[in-house]
């Protein structure tokens, strides 16, 4: 028996389970109402499966939108497979839950951000927090050097 309760990892698993449950419902019934998702994930995660041209274009992380056109959504205990349209070029992606960095549903201003911090070489501590929408879309310092990935402002999708 361990001497402490690992709340960080318990929360991590619970929030991944929430994403799995939401996607399972979407797999069965489609997206309800105005709901749609922005999912940012680590493209370098060893279990991520995406086309080579996508991993070349997004070498660290990528954000996909699950909204108007998606197909073949298959949800498992470890992750999900989905076909998305990239400029009239459908591609199938496999995204394990452990690769997800953010999960946002801007229609209801809900967002989760998963942060991983290395404690040492052998273990990693994962913290999960509900992230305010403003933190999800705005860089911390607007004067920072431009990043390679595009920043998507969710304000244009708010009502």
C-alpha cells in the first residue's frame, strides 16, 4: 500500500473517461445541437496514428475540429479513430486519450487542459484542470516570438 493517494492520476483517468463517454454518445447519436469539439493532441505520442503529411506539418501538436464533417468515429477504452476532412482530403486519425492536451466544447464554454510535468526520469505526474475558455485561446504573452503552430481564436464561434 502506498503512503499517499495519487489524486492527480485519479483525476486524469476520470477526465479521460469523461471524454470517452462524450465521444461514445456522439458515435451512437451524432453531435447534439450546436455542440462541437476542438481536440488538441501530441502528434509525437507513440500511439498516435496520422498521415505522414500531417505529422510533417504539425510536428509537435495538432488541433482538430469535430463538427460538420466527420465519419467513422470509433471509440475504444484507449482512444478513438475518426475520419476528418482536410481541404477535401479525408484522412483517418487515431488519437489515444493519453495524447490529448486539450478538449474544448465552445458551444457551452467547456474546456479541459491536461498538463504533464516530469518529476524525474522514470515517472511523470499528470495534472488535470478545468480551463477557462480565455486561457484556451489566448497566448500568455502577446509579445512572445511567434510559434510554429497557428493559434485559433474560439471567440469567432461564440454566440
